[in-house]
C-alpha cells in the first residue's frame, strides 16, 4: 500500500535527491512535489479512464430544480466529474438515457425518486494499480528534473516514459471493466439491417 509520501520519495531517490522525512517539511523537494501532486494526479484521473476511479452512487435527497428541470440532486463530495445520470433502480444493461444538466455541485433531472450518478473520484494511492503508480512516479521525476535539477531533455524523456506507463494502465483498466452490452438500444442502422426500416 503506497502513500503519497512513498511515491514522492521513490521519485526523489530515482533522481538522486534527498528523501522527504515528513509531510509538511519545508524542503524545496516537498514544496515542489506537494504543489504539483493535485495537477498530476487529478488531471490523469478525472476522465475516468481507470476502473479504480469510477463509482456509481445513488442520491435520493432531492431539492428544487433549475434550468427547466423540476428536481435537483447534490453531487457527492469528492467527485471530480459526473459521467452520466440514470434513474434509480435500473439494472446496468437496462438503463434508459435521461436528460440531465450539471451546474456546479448539483445535477438537475426530471426523476422524482432519485438518481444514480456515475462519477469519477480521486482515490488514494493505496487503491491505484502498480502500473498507474509507476506512471505517476515518472511524472514526478520529470517535475524534479525540470524544477530542481533544470535538466529539460531528461525531463522530457521521463514524461514520455510516464505516458507509456499510464497508457499501459489505461489499457489494462479498460480490459478489466465489466462487459456491457454493445448496443443498449438499436440505432437506425441496426434497425435497417434487421429489416425494420430507418
């Protein structure tokens, strides 16, 4: 189980720098890496390309709607992004699309019984895959090379290596997701192929 400090220290040691001894210390290394951490990690996680960043949560407590929608629902704390919204209680393979709109920390829809929100969030390092962790470490190494050592060519190479690890983690994560039906409902082309007109 890795922690933020362990990943930072792995990056520092790989670049011949001193370890960070405790969170909150005043070293240049700590200040540079702790400022960069949210940008590096959340930017990579917010698109939901990793199975460990996705979660579906049910929200039943409603409030007054806005923008022409009757009901509003609060986005769960810690959510980076709302990917989709569905009616409550429908099996994944039978979900029907609904109209919804997000405005700040609320989602608006015409569902009076609550909604299921598919969100992305930023889990702690102890939930990351090993390949994702290696990618983040390499991103931090690139920051160390640029900010502390001023070795820009080496920093670019570290970024390329980081992207290779992160792409591998994305691919592995997409293969491990639960299989979903290819077509939720037949489109015009599929209906035409089956002889139902277009």
